[in-house]
């Protein structure tokens, strides 16, 4: 899997990536940018 770490793209074994649940702030700039360009995140932001 590819991940962004300290502004660098790095390879991460998928087992490491899914080992523990990670939470993302839904108001973060990355989430807002993804929504602005049409990426669906599996939720309905209008209901929040």
C-alpha cells in the first residue's frame, strides 16, 4: 500500500496498514479537498 508520511510517499505493508483502526478528522483539509473534487468517502456529509 502507498501512504503519505511526513510529505513523502512511502510503501507500507497492507498488514501494517490495517492492524489498528485510525480516525480521521472529517473537517481536515485532506477530507475537504477530496470531497471538493468529487471523491466519495462512503458517508453523507450533508447529514452531519
